C-alpha cells in the first residue's frame, strides 16, 4: 500500500473513532480495491470501462458549506469523461438559483461552470420566490432526462430539504393561507427569533434539525406540524424510499478547520465586492423576494448599505450565521441513510475519487 493510501486510511480510521463524525467513512479496503481495479490491471480496467458505459446511476454529493463538494463533483465528472462517460452536474443550492447572487453564494466561476455542464444555477430573477416543490419537479426532470441520454447526473449541494425532496419520496403538502399569513405577520413583527420560539414550542425536533436562519423553512416546519400533527423531520423516515437508483457521498471537515475557513471566506466576500453586487441586486428588486432578500450575506450587505450596521458588524453577523448554518447542515445530512463519507482532504485525491467511482459501480451488488 502506498504512503498516500496509508494517510487516507489513517485519517478515515481516526475520524471513525471520533464523536465528531457524521457517519460511516470510506473504508481502507475500498481504496485498495479501486487501486487494483482502475490502475494495476489492464483486464480489470477494460471491464470497468464497460461497466461505466452501462451505468447511469445518480451520484449525490452532500455536506456543509465550504467542504469542497462542488470541486469533488467536477473532478468526478472529469474522471468519468476519461472513461468515455458523460456526466453533468445539478446544483442543489437554493441561493444559487438566483441570477446575480454570485459572491456570497460562492458560486463557481464561468470558467469552472464551463468545465462540466451545470443545471439549476442562475435560473431565477432575484424578484422571484424559490420553492422546494418547484425545485423538486425541475431537478427530477433533469435527472431523468440525463439518464435517458446515457449521461450520469451528479446532484451536489448543501440545501438539505432540497436534497431530500429530490432523491427520496417526500410529500410536499399544501399550506393554509390563514396560517401562512399569521406566520408571516409574526415574522414581520418579531423577526426570526419569534418564529423560532414558536417552532421550538410546536416542534422541538424540527427546531434542532432544520435551517432556523431561513424564515421560509421555519414557517414551513410550523405549518407541517400544526396542519398535520407530524414533524417535518418525520418526512424523512428512518428507512426512506429512494426515488432513483443512487449513491450518496458526503464531504466532512473537522469543525475547527471548517469554522476558520468559513470565517476567512466571508471576509473575502467583502474584499471581492459583495457591497457592489448587493447594490446592483437592490436596483433589480431583490427586496421583493422573501427568499433572495434573506440569503446569508446579502441581508447583511443590504443593511450595511442602508447604514443600519457597520461593515465590521455585517461581516461578523454573516460569519456567525454561516457557522450556525454549517452546523445545521451537518445535523441534517447525518440523518441520511447509506452515506459514504470522506474528508475534504480525501476528496481532492485521485485515488479517493477512483474509490468513490468504484463504490458507485458496486452499489446494489
């Protein structure tokens, strides 16, 4: 076994023994097996190429913001291309649906987007409302269309409810107009704190699991509980039924390292011109959208432009909210079944990427 492989195995072993991990990590034997299959045997390589040609299984990549999911998706797509297989990426990030919201969403550059075809990025004006139901329908249609065209779909992102609603059977019930108005008024008068207090009284399990920084998610969780008597977390049961033939990979980073990276990234947002971008979005009517206007980073930049807070306060608040959001993401994704987890460092290594493709090929065997 190579030194690099030993490093991966040691890292995975250490993380499996840590109480900070979200789930089961990629096993050492998977890396060894993939090396033999993809690298060491010409006969095995020919067999692998044929198997890849016949496989359109959905790949799902999840994890907290800032862990390197998008880079992994691009690298897997390019690796599949080496074996003669087309792959395209479907973004599963509610904020990246919006045109013009580029910096604080950490949207890929135009050059990166050209490396591999991407879907569901820049599809909404900032005046529009994003909804889980609309995303679910669009994403599923794209996945099926890609598979019909002998192309591997790779769904990647950190919006937990969007991921779940797309790849697992999940009913998105109707709202009650009177209750929705009541909750909107509660938010307008008491802010997100008032909504979260009601959710905690109504459904403490949901309050602990969902993104409580997002008023739309909090309102929806309250609606589900008060209208059906069931927690929104119950919509993903312990053994959910997948919609597709799929494999799920998760990217994990140790908390201390991730927090430092996220804090630095927020500082970079302001250096790259987030205020200028937010000013343009104001001209385009971002405040008309209850979803776009409340996105982390943009809400703070708009308040800074209005003179309500200083730049230092805007940055600090964005950092705090981003840290909280990343913790919620980990909490949400650790509940998903059958996830193969790797570290951010592993995700950047070709031998790990080959091991993930091997896992993708062997799914269901």
